[in-house]
């Protein structure tokens, strides 16, 4: 359900941007480091939205890849610990006798 709401919000946001861009079709002067040119404002708006979306998406991909790498490391560690636990379960346990038990054995009944 959460995913459906995010899609609905994204569609509404895209419609608002499209309407805003279509209303603003006048040519505007764009200054670059090496010159200037005139572009329709609709292209500037849509280009800015696309670049912003690309930047957000790339940040999300980097975050996902980082989390996947941490998950893989954690899964390997989990497997290693499970193997160690199984090995410890198979070993016989030799507990040293404490002093109280030693004293009881020495005293005749």
C-alpha cells in the first residue's frame, strides 16, 4: 500500500510540473561559462527536474549498493558463527571441578 501511495504522489507531482512547464513557454536567456543562449523556459524547467531526479536516483543507488554490501558481509559472518556454534556443540565439555567439590570428595562419610 505504501508503494501505491508513493506512485500516486509521484504522478501528481509530475502533473504539477508538466502544467507549470507548459504555462511557462517564453524564451529565457541562459548564461554559461563560455557564452549565452536563449532557451524556452519549458526546457529549462524539465531539464532541471530531470537532473534533480537523476541526482536523487543515483544517491539512492549508492545507498542501496552500500546496504547490499553490508548485508553480504553480515550474512557471511552469520554463516561463520553458525558453523562455529555447530562445532562447539559437537565438542565434549570438560569442566574443571571447583574447590567445593574437591573438599566434599576428601571428607570421608
